[in-house]
C-alpha cells in the first residue's frame, strides 16, 4: 500500500513538473511576441502657399494702354494687334488662380489630417505595447505568487503526508490480518464445498433412483393394461409405440407432404431468413456433438451446425421435408420424436433443438417428449425449444391459427415449467423476433403545460399496455440444460 502511495505522489510530481515546463514555454513565447513600437514617418512638409497672394494680384495682363498723343495712337495700334492674345492669356491666368485658390483649403486640411493620424497611431501602438509589457509582468508575478502559496502550505502537506503514511501503515497491517482471516475462511468454505459435493452426489443418486422407480412402475402398468388401438403404430406391428402428434396428421400422408413444404416456403420464410434467425442459438451448442434437430424441416439449423463443425442429425415426420434434406446431403431420419428418442440409449445425445415444433404436439405427447429428451441427453447437454409466443396477440392471430397443424399454444411460463418439471435446469425464456416499432400503436406527443397532458399520459399508458399484449415478441425459446 505504501508503494502505491509513493507511485501516486511521484505521478503527481511529474505532472506538476510537466505543467511548470509548459507554463514557462508559453510565457517565453508570449514574451517574444510582445510588439515593438515601430519608427513612424515624419509628417509631410506644410503646403507651400506663399505665391498665392502675388498670383492673385498679377494675373490680369490684358490692361489697355492709357497714353495720349502720338504714343497713344501708336499704343492703340499695337494693342489692337496683341490685345486679343493678352485677353486670352488673362482668362487662362484667371482660371488657374481660381483653381489654386480653391485647392489651398483642401491641401491644408489634408496636411492636418495626416499629422493627426500619425500622432494617434503612435499613441495607440504605444498603449498596446505598454499593455503587453504589463501582461508579461503580471504572468511572471503569478508564478512567484503560486510558489509562495506552495511554501505556505508545505508545512501542512508534510503533516498530511505523515498522516497518510500512518493510515497506509495501519491499513497494511489490517490487510495482512484480513488475508489471514480470508485464508481461514477459505479453509472453512472448502470443507463446506466438499460437504455440498457429497450432498449433491447423494441427491443425484436419489434422483436416478426415483427415475428408475418411475420407469419400473410404467413398465408394470403397461404390462398389466392393453395399449389402446389409437396409440399403436402400424409399422411396428402394433407393439405399443406412442403415435405421432395429432397435429402432424394433417400433412402426414406422403401424397400430401409436399403441401406443407410449400406452406413453409410461403409463410415461414426462405431458408436464408430462417438461418439468419436461428444463428443466435449456436452459442448454446458450442463444443457439443451428436445434436438432434427435432422437426428439422428444410435443415436450416443443421446447415448452421455443420458450418461450425458440430455433428448433428435431423428428425422429421414430413416425407418431403426429409427428402429435401437428404438431397442436400444432410443426415435426416423420417420418424416421430417419441418413437425415435425411445429407441436411443440414455445419454446418447449432446444436444436437442426443436424450432416451431412443440406447438404441434398434444400435451401428453409433449410431456413424454420432454421426459425422453432428458434421459437421452448427456449431463450438462443443452436443449432449446423455440415456439410461437401466444402471449403476443399478433403472433397468435397472425401465425398460430394460420397453420392447421398447430395443436396447442404454449405460454412461455407454461413451457418453462414443463421443462423444469422434466428435470432440466437453468431453463430460461429467451424472447425473439420483436414486432417492428412501426407496426405498434404510436403514443401521442404531450405539450408541456397544456391542459390535455393528463389525458395524453393516460392514453399513452393504455397504448403501452396494448403494445405489451399485442405487439411484443412473435417467438420465444426455452433454453435449458440436462
């Protein structure tokens, strides 16, 4: 226990060192990412407008001469020659001066805007750099703060560690004491187990004795009473072999046997579908040998057992079913279950499987079949009996009454009781083939806070009750062991 505590403390220390390393790496990376204030450009020089006033004063060059006399006349002659040109020049000068006057204000505003923008950028970037620097300083102070907190709690940690070590030592001593007690308890349990084994052996002997006594009583009873003609078998010369199930007589004649093959193909499903359904039974027969498939039909389960390397043979009353199986190389015998089992040695079978068979049997014949199956199976061998689930109304009205060879519907609890009463142990009910959700009654959707919530809840409860009765599982199986 001390070693476990040391390992835990070492793991926690390693995790702390790794967290410190990651923190320092992240802090270094953040420090390297701090912005540096760039060198901003100088504002552009001011707008040069010192020539604006002279231009406004001297733009008009088309002024006629004002002299008199000979000079005036001579000037008038010259003005008439150059006057038009000077007037055009004056007009151009006027437009140019007007354009310059209009743009003086714009240039001055642009200059002020550039100056203001550069100053603002310098101020904001300076503030951002200052913030990043203070953030780095804060994170560095966090490390020192945590370290001082650790030092403050170091004394308490030492006390806690000492207490934990003391508790660990005490638990170790108690553990050693418990181990010694457990060893003494195991010794007592071993003696009790030995006594239980002896008791189990005695119970087994008593059970076998009661079975032998029951058989002897049956033999004496049969010897003193003539067998009814209805239960004599023609192919045995009337020697008293139990007759086949009454329900099987509908398609028993060889000329009518093919009709039941067609019935199976149309209503039960294709061999591929049946093999897919029966594949889940294979784990019950894992490691078994010499398995008997009673009422093997078209041999789907025999195919599955053969693919797993499990030796198996089939049994069926329908002549055409037997021929279909034999044509595919399967080992199938044409006989009824009770007569066939009665001819086997006790413990000759490693497993019994019967799918959709027991509902074809009269109750007395079913009881005889279960009893013989118990005797013919080896100890620990499995038995699986699949049948329609009459507790589900859909299965009863859609499937059970459709097949004229069905004799007696068997409730799951009834068949389980009969299996247990016949000596099988750990008989469990395995429900199969649930009715698809889309075929069930659908509940209403409640609206929170609405006045109809109570009505919806009551309706949905009734829906669940009807689904449990009508739309549950179409089939079930009883799985037990000898």
